[in-house]
C-alpha cells in the first residue's frame, strides 16, 4: 500500500510508464496490479498524486495558477472533441 507521497507518485510513474509503453504492457500491468492489490484504487491514487505533482510543477514553470492550467487543458480537450465530430 502506498503510504506516503513518494510511494504514491512512484506508483503513478509506474502506471504511466506502462500506459505510454503500449496497450499490451498496460493491460498486463493493470491485470497484475488488480491481482496483487485486489483492486486498482492504489493505481488511481498514484496517478492522481503524479498529476498533482506535475500540475504544481507546470504552475511553477509557467507562472500560471493550477486552476488556469486545468482550464486550458479542458478547453483544449473541448476543441479536440469538437474537431472529431
């Protein structure tokens, strides 16, 4: 069980590494985590912790607030969604 921020972020990095490595690796990773943990709550928590850390880092690098960055991401997703339909 991830008990501190370091462990949570490390688990998030592990999950995202599997995700960007390809569908087969991600599927295998998720199956293994589900078998070892009984559920995927820890993976979700780790991914959330990683996203929060990256958001704080982006805010520091850009001078924007975390909220502004989230709003920009949401607008970008909305534009992409509209272009696909």
